[in-house]
């Protein structure tokens, strides 16, 4: 045989042709996802807004347009004001304290020894475990009498606490659990961000006589800002939608101490059958998250450096 | 000169020791809760709530696992977990891959608008739309069916988004070369496109599977009986069962261990592999899942 | 002497073999010294050791008579231009320059004056408030230069600063660098693997290979008086053709010295022409010398491929190297064994 010998080309037919055609028709390909998107995301959202302006008794099935009555009710209700306050408090802690912890651990763990790698993996583990599992674990450890936490505290002679069962400590417990679970994810991103800063930038800074602290605040932090911003926004969103841990550990209690807006929507809608009020609260939640996404996508884009 | 050198060396050593201690403390903070779960799951009902708690079970009650396993509901919930995990994952993957392929590689009218709409669920959290969906489902009479659960996952904006970006990374020339070689669309997709984003796909699949296995919210709000309820919801009912004022932490923890087992096994296997690679002085990389998260993060910024 | 390197040794952590060992080099004050060599020859490592970015395993470095071997990079008063410029991407052009000046504790007024001065010098006036991602490659290069100049360093260290530019811009920046050198009169230490850059800009060239200095001389001498076979084959476009003689010595000649005309005194051999490449000014021909290997010739005359020629080199164009590949006195040529390539 010679390299210049030709061979016959077989033409495709049957299934191949059908599949080829199918794969070229974009509308068929996107149809399942897009139809579901319209039917089970966009339409329910509109429906939610619609319900927010109505009073609807699901048992009798009577529906009445009440305009802003639901919203007025919410803002006059002490419970809802408390829920908003709780959400902001929760958000503040998991965002700022959480981010600071992630940053410190991330900088500390940014080395490539086996022990550092192992620690990274261990810290990451809670992220892929179900939130309800994490909640159960901490419920066991925070149990007032038989729990690990109080045992350790009393061995060191420190005052014990009721943790998630006490009105004044429940919020702190829930915040602790949430930060514990989300640390690994953030640490991983921060390490990746740190490794993304090229060495020569640090070398240039050394030649510029920059002291390590100066380099950290003037070079590292600004260059890490995309990662930090991403973490900031995803954490704020997760604060607004936090549900699993609350449902499992406290059911919003005691005395609404840990009732966050996402849980409040669920509580009003599914437990108290107050569809109108639930959806009015959901609209407020939607305004928060949509604004955040919008900031994320459009506005902050210019303030942060990316290459 | 010599003493200064010695002093520097001593300081360095102290620094290393402090670093190691901090690392161990960190590991403790994150491993201790898992250790706690494991030992509590094999304690007796009374030892599990003893005050002060024991650090090592006095006797091993492996039968806790048998109790959980033989619980009438456990197998049903486990079956539901497996069906919903794989069913929803496959549906989400297939439909998202199809849409992502179209958005990444085909030209069609209204692509930009449709793509923007397809990102809706990034802005609309589940907590806003669950009640309307519940109402729609109850009108349709499909509450407490697998179908009702699967329907939700036909559309996942973030999956479409990430897969689309992955497909866009594959150079057009590669696909064109395959086309000139007489490859059909079928083999282009399965032999060229998907293999070149293999590691991305594998991690994406794992993340989807994990999120379905861990899923709680949708099952919680879309079910009124235990027909399709999954293992995470079993925890609720076990915790609610109080025997003579004693919460059955032993049974709850045993269930919990069974729920976490796939993920913990993955992490353990991964760590061992990491250590083996480290011993062989091979390049150590970020954990597989971690890598995906970083890729996702990169895409997030490519887009915005 | 401005910079003295004596008996330098460098071993990277985790490896056993030294990259550089027993290296001595004295860099003249006010010179434009180019460290030239193939990749992996240790030239960048050497530069980074002078800058203080790389620790020195053995030996010492002195700057103006002061031992700087273990001094912090920032205290050496040297400025470096990196291959990828290392511009702080989150600072404006002005901020990039100011960052270093602030660390030198200059007053605001001093800084402003200096920034204005270097902006004019590098032609960046008007770009003060631009962000680096709004600048072209050439402009970024200028920012890196401006940042280096602003510190009035004792010497400029440059690590392949032109390698990321396209060919046209590279030529332009090259002549600007020469002008800058003439204007400033400061010592430049410049690392490159591009011999054109080295020959055009340098006052002194240090040719390096495997962590050793092969030749340290003026560009003219490096080009026309190579000290050994490596330099002979590395410098020139293309480098010399070298034959190993039957008694294992070496003779070399520039490809332009090859001729098809018979010569009175010299070396002659038969060769088959494989390829002819047109290069504008002249042609480059690749010949196969039967049983001895391939060599190249440069000539203005076009020759047809596939034909056999008798090639000759006049005696006065021959370079002689001893068995250790170092230049030596002319010796009688016993016979040609094979074409030799130092890099193989």
C-alpha cells in the first residue's frame, strides 16, 4: 500500500442522520430546560408576587385582592420585624466573622506539605455533608447535659450554656454551625485565589522595599478581592435562604430567636396556611436576593480588579 | 554571628512547632464532630445521654445500626433516597447538557435572551417559589410522587451555565477537525466534546449527586406523607421519637452515619490517595471537588 | 567594579545538583552587560541572586565594595524589570511607580516631582491614571521601566524584558533602551537568550552554558573571536559550521565563508544540496556532507536543490579549537571526521 492510495468514504444514514439533525436544532435541545424554567421558576415567581397581594384561605379556597395589606401586616407585626433583625444579625456574623475566619485559615493553610493538604481536605468535608447531618451532630454535641460542649466548658470552670435551646444562645449556636459548615469551601477558594497571584508580583514588591504587612494589605488583599467579593455575595445569599439547619435545630425558636426570613416564609405558608403573608415575605426576600445578584453581575464588576 | 544563626534556627523550630500545633487544633475542630457522631452511634441509649459524656463507648452497641436498618421506614426512605438521587441527577444532567450544548455551540435566533432567562434560578431562590409550586402540584394531584420531584430538576440554571462555559472552552477547531474526519454529531459529542471536558463533567456529576443525596428542602416542602421522603427526613422522625424522656441520640447518630457514609468514604479514599501520591512525591493537587468549585468560580467571573 | 560575584554556588532546595558552581564575574560600572545563553543555563538565576530574590548557596556578592550576599532585596537599591513586567494590576500607572517611592519614605512633593520626571523620560505623560489592563504591551513595558528608573538605582536588572513583545515593537523598544542607557549612564544588567538583543545593545556580553561562563567579552569579540566551540556555534545567524577532525580537534567557519569557488589554500569537501531558503538579503542552503552530517551555507547566489557541489573554505576564514573545544593556534588538518554540534 502507498500513502497516496485513496479509500472509499462511507456515507452515514439512518439514526446518525436523525441524531445529526436533532443536535443541530437548538430549540428542541433547549426545550425541556426552558419550558420547565418558565413553568416551574418564572411562573411560580409571578404567582408568588400575585399571591402576595391577595388574601387566600386555602381551606375554603376564597381569594381576595387586598393590595398591600399583607405587607402592612408584616411590617406592623413584631414577629416579622424580629425575623428581619435576626436575618441581618445572622448575615452580619456569617459574612464578616465567617469571612475573617476563612481568610485567616486560608492564609495559614496556603502551603503544599502533606499535613497542610490533609487539613484542607478535613476542613472541606463538612461542605459536602448534608446540612441536616451537620445540624444533628451539633445538636448532640450542644445537648445541655450530655453534650460535649458543656462538658468541656465545665472542666475548664467556665459557665455552661443551653446552646440551641436557650433563647439568648440559640442564634449564636446556629451561626456557629453555619460558619463551621461553610468554612472549608471558602478556605479552598481563598487558597486558590492566593495561588493565583503570581510570584513575580511579590518579588516586585520586595524590590520596592515593601514590608510584609504592607504587601499583605496593599497587594494581597486587593488582588484577592474577586474571591472575597464572590464569597461575600454567596454568603449573603446563603444567609437569606438559610433553612435546613434552622428547621432541624430550632424550628425558628425558642420564641422566634432564630427565625430567619426563609424559615418564616415556610412557617407562614406551610404551617399556618397564611399563603398571602408567606408570599408577601417571599417577595421581600426576592427583592433582597435579586438586588444582590444584580449588584454582583453589573455594578461591582468595575470596582474589583480582574485580569 | 554563630549565636545569631543558632538563635534564628531555634526561633524557626519554635515557629514550626506552633504551626503544627495550630494545624492539629484545626483538624481537631473539624474532625471531632465526626468522631463524636461515630462513637455516639455505637453507645447504648443511656450512655448516649450520660452526663458527663464518655469519650469512648463502654460497650459497642453495633445493634443500633441493625435497629435503624430494620426500622420499617429505613429501607423505604433509603430506597427513596437512591431513586430520587439518581433519577433527579440523570434528568438534571441530560436536560442541562442538551441546553448547554445548544447555548455553547449552536447559533439561533433569540439565543441571548433565552440564555439570560435560563439564568433565572440564580436570582430566584427556592424559598420564594416553593409555595406556588406546592399549590400547582396539589391542583395537578401529583404531590408525593417521584415525578413531582424530578420535574423541578429538568431545569437548573447554574448547571446549564457551568456546562455551557465548559463546552465553550473546547476549541472549535477540534470539533471541525472531527467533522472533516467524517464523525457524526453523535460521535462528536461523545468522543470529542465530552471527553475533552471529562474532569469537569465528573466533578459536576459528583456535585449534583451529592446535592441530591443531601437534598432536604424540596422533599420537605413537596411531601405531605412519606411516600417519597428520603433519609434526611428520617432524622426528623427519629429525633421526634422520645422514649421515657430520652432522645434517641444513638439511633439518630447511627442514621446520620449511614447518610454521611458515601461522602465520608469519598473523603477518606481521597485523603489516602493524596498521602500515597505525596509519599511518591507526585504533584499534589487541590481536591477534585475543590477544583470544580474553583472552575465554577472562574466562570462566574468570565461571565460577569 | 560595580558588582563582584565570587565563587558563587547555587543549589535549589530539594535538588542535589548545583545550577551554578564556582562562578566568578565582575560587572563594570556603567556597562551594559548582557547575560546570554540558552534556556536553563542559569542566567536568570544569576540575575535573581544579584537582585536578592534568590538565596546564594555559596560564595559572595558585593555591590560597590559592600557585601550584599544576605541583604534584603529592597535594601540593595537595585531595580528590576521582569519578563512579564510584574506591574501591580490593581494600581494606576502612577500608583505603580508611587508604591515603591512611598516605601522609600519620600515626601509627597518629592514623589510628584519624580513621577513627572520619569513619565516624561519614558513617554508616558498623560497615562498617569490609566489602569494596567487599559495599556498595550509596549506601554506596560514602559511602566515597568518607569518604575525602575524612579528609584534611581545603582543598577538596572532586566530579565528578558522584550520577550513578550511582537517583533516590530521589540525593535523599537530595543533602540529606546539603548537611548535610555546613553541618557542615564547607569549600569544595566540584562538577561536574554536572543543574541541579536545582546549584540546590538551590550557593551559586554557574558555567554553562559550550564551555569558556567563560556566567554565574557565585548560583542565584537564574542562574534568574531569566539573562545570555544559553544560560543562559535551559539553566536551568529546561523552559528559556525564545525568539523571534528580525525585527530579529535575542531575547525570551524562562518556559513558565509563557504564558497563554491575553488580556493588556493583551505579546506574542501563534496556536499549535496538539500534545501534552499530565501531570506531576502541572501539564501540559506542546507547541505549534506555524505557520511559526515549536515551543515549550512549563506550565499547571495541561488543554488538548485538536489545537486552535488564542491564546497571550500579559505584558510584565513578557519577557526581552530583543541580537543577541549577551546580556541587554539592553527594546526595542520589531518582529515574531516564529521560535522559537530556542540549542543548535542
